[in-house]
C-alpha cells in the first residue's frame, strides 16, 4: 500500500535516503504479520500479541527522529550518547505498550510482562541482550539521557 506523508515527515531519515516513517510502518506491518502467524498457543491473547508486535515495529527506531541522530546521519560530529536511539526508543515503546496492551490482555501478569518485553526487545534490537534485570534497570546516566522536564 502506498502511503503519503508530509514533507516534514519524509525529511526525517532512518537511514540515508530512507524516510524513518516508512521504515517504521514497514517494520510494524512485518511484526504484526509475524505475530498473527505465530500466535494462538501460549499465555498471551492474540490481539495483545499483535498490538505488542505493532509497538515493537513502529517504535523500535522512534528516537532516530531526534535532531542528534539526524545530525549523526548527515555526518556531523555528535555526542554518541545523544545520537544513540535504542534506549530512548525502548522507553517510548515501554510507555506506549503499557498504555496500549491492558485493554486487550486479561491476564494481569501478561499486562505487566508485555511492556517489559517490548522495552527489552527495543533496547537491544541491534543485539547483545545481557541480564534482563540489568537491562530493565536504568542507571543515573541512562535516566539523565531519557529524563524530560
């Protein structure tokens, strides 16, 4: 399906020459399709899994929209801590999933687990998942990076 976007949205790139919005939509569609094919067995309701997959796909690179990452893509010198996108995208994904999933999942444990799974998956979507407890804990440096206000 061909989508149309404002010039402001298409100017934000995920990779050189690729609009971030198109990358996120494609990833969301692929994640949802995969979830629908693989869901049905196990403790997670199908619609909750589909929505979690959508958040994963659509949210995994959201922080690439920051001016810091966009400057990095243009080849400008930027503090790597500011141009890194995984942690900020993971926090956004967690909050989005936390708000999105409860109305589609009846199991209270799954309502708590799925947003955490979204966070961990986005945070380490380029690899290197370590101890889940450590990954889900923000240290002072992480907190300073994502704290707003």
